[in-house]
C-alpha cells in the first residue's frame, strides 16, 4: 500500500484508469446511455481522423515552395477611385508575381460580336513585363459582385439553349487569344459555380460546366484548369468535371446581416482546411489552392468600402489582422495562396492615407523572395 506521500506516477495511473472505466460504467446503465456513448465515440474518432488527415496533408506539402499571389480586378479598382494600371504596377513593385485576373463577358463583348480586349491585354502585357504569372478566370461567373457578368444583350434567365452557344463562343475568343501568352500559368473555370446563396446568378447546370470544361481542354490541353469549391463544408466534390486542381475560398471575419447583426469570426482552424485538402488528395489525387483568402474589410449593413469609415473598416481588417491572415493561410499547408483585396490595400494607402495594410503586404511578399529573383517562373505547384 502506498503511503500518504504517494508518488506522482501512481496518482496519474489511478486517474487514467478511472477515466478509462468511466465510459464503461456509463455504458452499462441503460439503452439511452449506450446510444450517447456511441455518438460521443463516433464524434471523438471522427475528430481525431480529421486532425490526422490534416496533419498528414501539411506534412506532404512541407517541402513545396510557398507562393503568395493576389486576385486583381480593374473594375473594382476603378470603383474605389483608383487607376487600375497604377494599382497593378504598384502591386508588382512590392513583389507580387502571381495574379488571378478576370475576363468579364460584359466588359469584353458589350455588343454582340464586337470584342474589346484592351483592358485584359494591358494586364497580361504588364505581367509579362515583370515576369509575373497569371491564373485567368473564364466563364460566366467570375470574382466580384454580381458574380455573374453577362452583357446587357444576354438574359441568362432565359432557357440555356438560347444563350449558351454565345457564351461558349465568347470563351473561345478568350482562350484562343491568351493560351500562348507566356504570362498564362493556369485557367480557372467559373468561380464557385454551384454557390446559390450569393451573387446574381440564375443558372447552375452541371451540364453547362462540363461543356465549358471540355471546350477549355480541347482548345488548350497544355495549361492546368482550376475549379473552385462552392462551399467549405466537410466533404469532397464528387461530380464531373474533374479539374487538375481545386480552389477554395476562405473568409475569416464578416458582418452577419442575418441574425446577430455584428461581426463574426469563423472558428475554423488551419488544420480544418488542411483536412479538406487532404481528403481531396486522398480521394482524387488532386491538390487544392486557396484561390481567395479574405484580406479586405467587410463593411456592415451592405455598405461599400467607400461608404464605410476607416474606423469601421478596422473592425474587420486592420494591419494586425492582415498579418494573422497571411499566417493563417500558411497554416493550412496549401502552397498557392491568392489574397483577396489587393486593390483595397492600395486604396487605404493612396485614398485614405493609411499605408498600414500596404506595408504588411509589402513585407510578406518581400519575405516570399519574389524580389530577389528566387521565384521560379516555371511554377512548381501548378
């Protein structure tokens, strides 16, 4: 028998045995207790499995170079009162060497059969000038509100057979124009295609998505194709088409307009997204990138950025939060991370005279070694 001065090891062993016997005692009481025990055990082992898959994925990506990039939309820069060309040049000058660019149908073919590529041409030319790489979004649904960007002469609420041929014809023009451009790194087909809860979109036909994918692969079999997930739920995309890479959008702090009427911070940790990427890797042997990591403010009550005060903007994104956002992206294990809101950083700097976000971004891209020429133009991930 141990004395009153029992050794620490004995106490620990006794406590562990008690914890191990506790579920068994609970189990033996009645049927309801048995059901509760089974549910708890299932949740526990599911959680452990998720963590294990996430950690496995992070370990498999450990030796792959990390690449930060940005989404950039000239239309959005203009809405903030910025000169789009100056904004993109400024981003290049702080070391950004990977861009996700858009090809809005409404901008390029405002009149049926008449194409204006001048805007996208200078973006690609500027990327080439700085030896940057581009992921070019094609299709009807593309980043930024209203998400779907048909020209005024198309009504996508009509039956799909009345306008899909025109869409495919437009996409062909874009693909053929840029598929041999040295700045092109990959295509993104549509953007969160099946997301019905956000955007002014009316058609979610899988058949149309498959048709667009087949067109893209037929016209350009060389470059990789990325398709973004439409939600962050547990699970993995199952249906066709199967792209070369999947993308995922991550938002951390937003204004909840539905119930609480306040800012909310999503509680998902980095390993949760590593788990989603790991399941994707195990299921289809397809890797995942972060094609949209929130790095701009989310104003309350449907306000636009210019309608919101700087103090209000800081409630959802300030310099400290932006630093954490870069670190959060890194913690997921995914190695291609496209920040969302680069135009906003420049807006804060030149319009609001607040360079705090710009300085954080500059330091992050400097640390990513783009400025020293260490970035490989033959991108290792895509």
